[in-house]
C-alpha cells in the first residue's frame, strides 16, 4: 500500500525546499549557511579563474555542488574539481568509440528511485543488475547512461547535494557475462569518477542478492573505494527475511521484492528522456582542460 504523503514521516523524493526543517541539521553538518555560500563561492571562483590550462564552469549552482560535497572546504573543493575535470578527459577516451542507438538506450531499465527519501533525507537509488544483459550491451554503454542519470537526477538536485544518496545494488542474475564485462579498467574508471570525483555524497551502499560468482568482483572493487566508503558498504542476504536490510532501510520506502511496501509501479524510473539528459550532460562536459576542449565539445554517444 502506498503511503499517504500528508502523514508520511519521510520526505517525498521530489522535495525542493532545502530550508525544510528536517534538512537544516544536514546543512549545518556540511557548514552551509547563506553567509558561507556567498563567501566560499567567491573564494572558489577566484581560485578557478587563476587555474592554468583550464576552462572551468563558474556558475553558482555548479560550484555549490562541489562546495557541499567538500563541506565548504575550499582547498578540498578545488582539488576535487581538478580531479573531476581530469576524469572528464579519461571519460573522453573511454567513450570515444562508444555509440549507443537511441532505441537501445531507451531500452535500459535498471535504475530506479524510491518515491520517498531515507530518514536522513538521502535519496534511495535502486540498481537492478537482472535488467542488464551483457550479451547485448557493454559495461561502457551501461555506465554512460548512469552518468546521465547521476548528472540529471542526483548531482543537479540541491537536496541530494546536501543529504546525499543511499544505494541498493541488487546483483540478482550476475553471471559469467557480467563478470567478464566488469573489467578492472572499467571498474577503476567508474569508481574514480562517480565516487572520487563527482560531487555526490554516498551515505551507504547495500548489496543484495549477490551470487557466489560476484565475490570475485566484490573483492576486486572494495580496495578501490576510499576507507570512508568501504565502511559504508554492506552485504545483505534474503535468508533472514531481509531483517538485516530493514535494520538499515525502512520497509515503508523499500520495494516489495525486498520485503518493503512500495509497489514497482510507484518507483521512479531514472532513464526516461535520455536524449535530453545527454544534451544537459554534454553541455557540462564541454568545460575542463583547454587541451581537449574541442574533442569534448564534439562528443556524442547516443545516436
């Protein structure tokens, strides 16, 4: 049964008011206030203007993404932005020969968002591996679409910048084809950009339905994560009736397949209108190192 929004203790995913009372403690946690926003935006902007061989985006909304993930520490923010733009060039090389037909991109259906946020107001994202057939697609194609999702539905939302994201990675159906697709190179590229560079706060990662074959990939990936992220990565089994998972994520915001109360039709699909999502992503992708700017501006993957 779907919760009554008027009586739910959980904020709806689409909440936009960052001054909502339950959000204020998390703003304080990252040292954000109207005064710090003005002060540190100007400091960061000046540092970026003085950066050599770099054409950075200087828009307030963009810079706030990085200030928030770095808790308004300008040195950490500037370093993260430098790494972010370096990773742009890594992505440029990774996707240079990648081309995804529009109908194929529209056929991906593996990312969903719960209609309600966690108690800490982080957005609950659900990744369903069973919906990805690596006999018909590559890891790179899947990852590119996830970049579009991150840029459009996670990173650009101020409330997500402040409160972060909680992930459920469902690896049901992870088979030999998936194992072969998850190469060390792609895993390193994914983690270096999505975790170590992009302005997104990872509150927790919950892995469910992992078959024995997944342990090889898991053991290879775990050391690549920063210590803070490794401490927030948890494996859960359905053998206990999902009790361990429910101790971390309330049943009221989980899909029914994990013992929750949310029907699949009420989950928010994350890859609708991929053409518009790519257009917005590539607009941001044009910024970065001056050396590769022309190549980045000419990149287009969905055709």
